[in-house]
C-alpha cells in the first residue's frame, strides 16, 4: 500500500521516488498522515498557483504552520490584502534596485569563503550560513557591528530551527515555537530601532512605507520581518546547500562552471528545478474541485509539491538528470503566481556571487559522505551537514 | 481553453493552447517561448514578461491593475499603448486566437 507522509525521514531524505508514483498513479492523492491532498503534476500545480481564488493562502502556506502567523504575512494572505502589502515592499526587491548590494555581497563572499584557503575538509553549512546571515543583515538592515543587539550565530540558529517540525509529533515542538517567538522579539526590537531612526534599509523602508496614506500595521510589519529573516536565512541557506550538493555530486557540471563562471546562472536555474529547497507549500480550497476523478472539498488543505512538478516528465524531458544546459523555463523552484518568491532576484544575485568567490578559493571538491542527515521539515529540504573535501 | 499566438521579435511565431486561468507568461515559459522571461515567477514584480497585445483585442482583456500599470513603467523595451505584462493576463475562451507580439529585450 503506497503512502506519502511528508513528515517521514524517508521523504526528507529522498522524496523523488514517491513523487514519481504520485504523478503516475495518484496525481490527486489524499495523504492521511498529512491530512491534505497532494498535487504532484506540473500542470496541476501551475493551475492551482494561478487560481488564488480557489487555492487560498490565507490559512497559511507552510505545510506545518506557525501559530498566529497565517493571514498577516505576504505568503499567507490573499489579494487584495496581499497585493497591498506586496506593493509596499516589493520595490526594494526588484533586480535594478539590488545593484547597490552587489559590491557589499561580493565583499562578504570574499571574506567568508576566503577562510577556506588551504583547508582540506569542511562543512559547507558553516560557510553558507555565515554568508546568508551576513547578506541578509546587510540587505534587510539588521543591526551589525557596534549596533548589533545579538550575535549572528543566534539569529542563524533560531531562523534554522523555526522552520523545522518534530518528526515524531508531526507538529512544531516547543523548541521550534521558542525559536519563532525569539525571532519575533528580535524583529520587534529591530523595528523599534528603525522606526525611531529610519535609515535607507529594507526594514526602515517598509515599516515607514506609505501608499495613499495606507501603512502596514504593527503586526504585519512584525510578522513580515520575521518571515523575511526566516526566508532569507533558511531558504537561501538551504538553496546554497542544495546547489553545493549538486556541484559536489556532478563533477562535469562543477568543472564547467568553475572553468566558465558565466554558466553559474544556468546551473542555478537547473538546481532550482532539479531539487529546490522549497519542496512543498500548501493552500486551502475555497470551493470543491474535482481533479483526476477525485473531489476535493471546500476547506480541505492541498499540498503543492513543487519538487515533484519540477521532475514531471510531462514537462521536462529526462527530468532526473542534472543538466546545466537545460535552461528549465517556468520551473517551480520559487513557486509561482501571485505568491512567487519575493526574493528571486536577490537569491539569484547572492548565490551567483557566492559560488563565483567560493570557486576561486576551492575549485575542486567532492562529498565526503554518501548518506547525509536531512533536515526534518515538511516544507523545505536540505542537508543539515555537507562535508566537502578538496 | 484558448489558442494564443506569440510572435517573437525574430518573427518566430508559436501558437499554444492554454488552459483557462493560466497566465500568458506561464503558458509561454512552459512552452519554451524565449521572448518572455518571467523572472519573478508571475507576481507582477519584475517587468520581464512585457508583451504587445493585438490592439483590436484590447477590449477582450481585463484592464491592467494599478500594480501592473506601475510595473509597466519598468519595462526594458519601448512601452506602447498596447503594452501589457503577460503574467497579468489570464487565458479564457474570450482570448481565443489572440495575437501577442514580444519585444526584442526584456531586461
């Protein structure tokens, strides 16, 4: 009897055989363990992403939602409220407005990856998480240096913990909730600092942003800041782990991008398709939908398995091959539709610079372990540790 | 369902059959049409799915929202009266046979 349990360690480690079965045999599948429907084919997921009126995010978009979060963040609200919030903050995330960050990001990359000079073996997580937190602090304007209110490591640890869930209880455990609460407290202190003395950074900008006299309320600013920190540290950090994992696994791809760094953007896109860290998000039905002979009822939760849609042979030929010349247009690595990831441009920019600088110091590397410890998460997928040897 | 014809700046013309509700951007990128990038994934945040809609059919489309009009200020190619963002146009039977020209550059 086939089962698909997004809380099981087996799915954390390798969801792809499950996805293949789902796509071929049960493309509209009820998972009793998750208590939700699972959509796994590319076209079904795109259809759902385009139809926010039916597939609502307002009851939360994480597979395992955090308490009190749904409805107050961009990812967990529907238009028109969503569009109002997004209009207030998306300007800062547009590609052309990120150019000023390019040099600071490169300086961070040189400093962080420079530490690897002469090192024979290392955990990539150490450097990738240092890099992401520093980039995020610079981009969001989190207090650093003399102004810092906590050390980077603490921000990092809590951001990583808050997206996880307990593999045994299938819920957020006390440690995950505590990390989330810590992050909210931290965010509220930063917001207070920026409101008192606004600067030219993202948090100041959207705490103070105004369109036609409309502003985000305090709770929206707080939960959105918390989410941006979580998304920045966890999603970008997780994606960098997956990208390093792919390049350490597929020698030819790594050699190609090391020899010609201009291929990095193509390799990044293919990684977003091949095994994006954003594997599964959820929606809730606002009306009954019949699909592949199953009727999903109003109020039911639906998992959109981006990681599966990206491996759908109906969309991408030879989908299980990591092929950096593929140019996988329309992939679901950042989701899609009105809720597509806000940070696509900064993620692409930062990861490209990171690997460009990383490869200048460490052009040859491979994985030390065959089996990796995978993060327990029903939403995201990345290894907790990635030992690399030169 | 609607058949939509995309004409790239090179003159290359491709007709795709789109399910109701799919955005023209998603229909183009899923079908390998190169003249549309859609970098932001369809959230009306990047202006890289700029297209020129057949002027005689503009009335068949829902009018552009405030967000789309604001984002159209950021398109890389010339903005014209029939400029739209393909991620904001949803396929439906009303758009059957629509002709969409794509600009030479999106960024």
